[in-house]
C-alpha cells in the first residue's frame, strides 16, 4: 500500500517546493528533503547564529499574490509579508 501524504501550509527552505506530511514526518514534494519536524525543512525554521539559535523571523504563509507569475500556494515571507492572513483552507 502506498504512503499517504497531505499538503501542509509550509514551503521547503531548500527549493521552495510544497511540504507534505506523512506518517513518519514531513517531506518536500520536489527535492525530497525530509525530517520528523516540519521546522527542520520549512522556511519557518530558518535560523542563524551559533548553533542556529537565532530565529530570523521567516514564516510560511499562503501566497497573497498567487497567479500565473507566482503560482506557488505557499511562500516564505519576512517582515511586511507576514501581514497576510494565515487563516483559511489549506492549499
């Protein structure tokens, strides 16, 4: 039987692809980056500093300008981009 995955509101920090959740954790649908914790592969977990202790404030949000020029359902935002509504249905 094939593994079942569902799309979550996160984008891969390596390739910006959609992140999927399966029974064993999270995986990027494009580059196959995988981890048990979504924060370890998505844009929300981007950090810096010694040991990666400083959170840089990036967040995965639904694409507020989705269209032909920017078809991704979820984008990684910083600063003003965080004003976008995080509510609503998953992509």
